[in-house]
């Protein structure tokens, strides 16, 4: 297969994967495949063709199956009432869920629960996330801990915790999540298991929460493919993931504030933003008490207020441009990722480093490569930029993973991101 053919196949796999994720966490009736295609920047005819080629079923059939499987998980792994299971899995009503269960499984949903055990505590629901081994869990937690925004998220006792705020159909849902590695849970096929605990207040948007957690912890990564492309780079720490994000706007703001300063300084600046503009949140964790400000809130904030936080004028312009971009759907992953990166670079105050970093962590682009990054340049012997890009060609289409290995090898404390 030629290089062009391989790239085309990879692009189609990405497109099908993005559509599948949207179908897993949204109601198909809320705009249907046409809306998903428009968001991804392709025609619905092209998307249907690619999707059927990749998954062997129509998008509608795939969405129904995903809802059934998610509902089945909730029935077996939680003690949620049937009504909440139906709503959380996107059926809209118990009657619709029961009808599809009888059609596919020849049984009533609640019959599955007999004899099942559920790991659930008061005020929360627990679910498992499965990942291909190996999985460098400690390294991923270290990365997130170094960048954790005080009040919003933290890493403590080998567990990631954060405040969550999601909007759905005009309603806002606020709550909290925790994620830890589940060493004692039985896995299928040798999978690594992560345990996610989600507050009951987020059950109506549980599908979206799970989808975002999978993105944040890069659970769909195929380490064997990455290792094949990167070679001996992966030997010291096999299974290194690219940390995604729970919220693309939040992560992108953090990237803008982190331009040309240390990780610690960027974290301090972001914390000030949250303390001033974030809303109060109730959680069982004393150190988690704020939501991250929305794009609308940032646009409503005057320059003097931002200035008192330490945000200089040029950064203010960049943040406002980013907020407008987010509200227009610019931070939703698209099929034409190169075009999306170009659009990012057109924003005031957003250069190559920021655009690539956002693509890497917020836009699900495994081939993103911030070649102008200080630590990347240092780890590659301070080569000229052109030589860095030429050397990195052999790592395609997994240059984001190569970046993680370069950063890790350089030493996290010295990084400027």
C-alpha cells in the first residue's frame, strides 16, 4: 500500500471513529447522522459510506446497539432505577428501551439484574473502562497532576478527581467524577480496567461523561500500533498514553495561558481565572469546589478584571478569540483536521505550538506534533525546525505519542507547556 493510500485509510478510520463516538453519547434523533456529518465537516452520504465500510452496519443500527449495550452495563453494574437507565442510555423512555430489549435479547431489561452485584455507594454510580495493555497509568496521572487546576481537579492517592459541568438541551448538570486503576476487577481479554465513579447528579448525561472520560484517559489507544511506529522509543515506558481532556475549551484556555511560560506559572494563572469566574460547585471533596468558566462567561468579562488576574492584553485577545471559536463549534473534532489546525492558527495569539497542542489533546489527533515546543527541541538535540519535522516523519501517524515520549525523556519539571 502506498503512503497516500495508508494516509487515506487512516483518515477514514478517524472519521468513522469520530462518528461512532458521537453516536455512542448522543441521541440520534437530536439531528441524526446529518447533524453529525455537518459537525465533522463532511457530507452525510460520504459519512454513511465510510461508516458502513468500517463497522459493517448503518449508523442507526450502530447507535441502537450502543444504547442497548450501555443500558445493559448500567443494569448489571449499577442499581439505577429502570427509568434512569433508559434516560442515561439515550432511549428517552422505558417503553422504548423495553421494546428493543425484547426484540434483541428476548427478555425484559430488569430480568438481567437478578443475581447481579453492583459496586455503588450513596450519591454515585461506578462504571468500568477497559483499555488495551500495557497502560502507563502512573505516568498519565503524573502528567495530569502537574497541570491540575486548583478547585476544578486534582490527583490524590493514585486517583484523578474533578468537577464536571455539562449542558444538554438547555439544562446544566453539575457534579463530580473520580477515576482510579481497578487492580482487583476481573478483566476481559487481559484488559487494563479503570474504575470511574460518577455523581448521581450526572446520570442524565452519563453517556457523554463516559465518552469524555474515554477521551481524557485515551482508552481506545492501540499500544501495539504505536510501538510498531516508534520502535525502541517505547521500551522504557511501554503503553504511554496521550492525555486528552474532559472539556476542549478548558484545555485550550490552559494552552493559551501556558504560552512561553512554565507549567507551574500557567497553572497559577488558570487557577486565578477559575477563582474569579468559575461557579461554586458542591462535591464531597473539600479541594474541589469550582466549575471552569464557560466561553460565554469569558466573553462577558471586561479587560480590567482579566488584567487584575495577570492576563496581559495579548492573552486577553487570544482568549476572546478562542471563546468565539468554541461557541461556533470550532473545538469539535472534524474530519479535515489540517484545515481545523489552520483555522486555529488564524486566531489572534494562537501560533503553531498552541494549535498543535490543542489538536493533540482536544481534537483527538494522534499525529499532532508541536515541533516548536521547547522540550521537544531540547530532546531532539536542538535541531533546526525543518530537520525535526523530517526526523519525525518516521513516527507518523503517531507523532503525538512520540511527543509524549520526548517530553517524558526530557523531564516534566523543565517543560514549558
